[in-house]
C-alpha cells in the first residue's frame, strides 16, 4: 500500500485515483451523437479550401455525395448546411428557387444518406449581394423587417420541400421564428422543427466564416440585429421571445466566450440548447495546434466539456469529423 501518501487525502482525490474511477464519476460525457457538423456547398466540381479554416472547404455539389457518405461513415448524425450561390443579388433570390444551391444540395444529401439529420441555414446574408441578414432598402439602406420575414418563411418552405429535416434561421430578425413556423404549418410541414439562433452575438469570431460563406456585409456591420458582447440579460429576452414564438431548440453563439449564456439558457428554458463553436474558435485552436503550442485533440475535447458542463445538449462544431476520428 505504498501507493497512498501517509497523510489523509480528500474525497475528490480518492475518486480520481485511477483512470477507471475518473471515468466512473465523470459528470458529463461526450459522444459523436452530440455533434452537428456545418458544411458549405457551392456549385460545380471544385472543392475550394477555406484559408482561415484549415481542413474545411466549400464542397462542390458534384463531390457532395462522396463527402456526405464519408461524414455518415464517421458516425456523425447531423449536419448543418450553408449554401453558396453562384450569383448573389439584393433579394437573395437563389434561396427562393427550388433550383437554388441549397434545395439542390438538400435533395442530394437526403437521397444519399436519408437518415442523416439535415439542418438547413436560411440566412439572407449567404444569398444577398449586400451581405446583410435582412432585406435592405436600396435607397436609404434601412433594414426592412417585414420583407425579411416574408423571405424567411418562403425559403423555409422551399428547404422543407427539398427534404430538409430542420430549419435554422441565423439572422436574429425580430419575429423570424413565428413567421417561419406559420409558413411551415401552412405548407403542412408541421413536424419540421426550428432550431433558432436565439442568442447570437455580434462577434469578431465570425470572420473566417465570412470567408467560407462569402457573406461579409458590404456596408456597416451586424451590431443592430446581433447582440452586444457586453450584455447577458438581453439574451434572456431574445431567447424568451423565440421560445414564445415556437422555437424547438435554442442556439447560443459563439460558445466558448459565452458559457455564462449557455448556462442561463439551460437554467431558464426547457428546450434543448445547442452551442455553436464558431469559425473563429476553430481557427484559434487550429492555429495554435499547427504551431505545436497546444495539443489539438486535448484542447478540443476540453472545449466540448466546457460547453456540456455549462448546459449544452448539442455542439455545432467544425471539429466534428476530427472528434469522430479521434474516438473511433
Ligand atoms: C450568417 C451566419 C454567420 C455564422 C453563421 N451564420 C456569420 C454572421 O452572422 O456574420 C457564423 C458561423 C461561424 O462563424 O462559424 N448569419
Ligand atoms: Zn446572416
């Protein structure tokens, strides 16, 4: 029994003695089934790497089938789709046509892997030439709420008709959840859930995503419709509004810098909470790991524990494939 020190040890240390005991008393567990993998799809046969997100790419529609099969083989159960249209215009029309990039990708994904849960993002900024998440008045550049709601509810129906399993509006537009719910219900898609980006901050951590989705705002910024990083109480209001409007799942975004928001989301609402580990979080971890300054697997795993400890049910993460490989 020389293993034990002579002095009395505390209970937490007794329970940490062996790897087996540590596992036995683990309060949170991670599984590939917790994860949602975001993908970017473009037209054509070319896969375009995203420079600021090493390992991620815009997938050419012609290569999508292979990529989706790989994702499913890794054990990933859910993906989130962002479409990158060939042509952007002020009205974001590509997303209102059944021949648009998103509906075509949705059809192909559901044909290839019917049981992979497909969540589709709807936001106008991916489809509009001005890069804002709402319809913009061409003259005075005001953000127009009603036309945006109309757009979102139409786009949601287009996505659902193409086969999307779940709709994820990321624009932080007032009334977006009820407008989308009404549109879906009217078109008989009463079973299509809405995963709402309810607490989405105007974060500098979205920069790599804007390269990936080619959606940087062409004037101004998003600080009017996205939340102020200095504030936590307005997140409660935003989430309460979305729950009242019929949101089925709430997203908190970004994740690691906003663990307090995840915790209060979990404490205040009964719906599942998803944490979005955004592009900038991915880029920081990748950059440090590429310099051999941190151990990527250990740090990513630790970041997932942080989100789950805070109360996240699901994690939307660009590390989903890596995590699946590390744990296979
Ligand atoms: C678009 C959208 C953004 C992200 C998801 N949907 C960027 C933004 O709001 O500017 C960010 C995702 C990420 O950084 O990984 N509304
Ligand atoms: Zn947007």
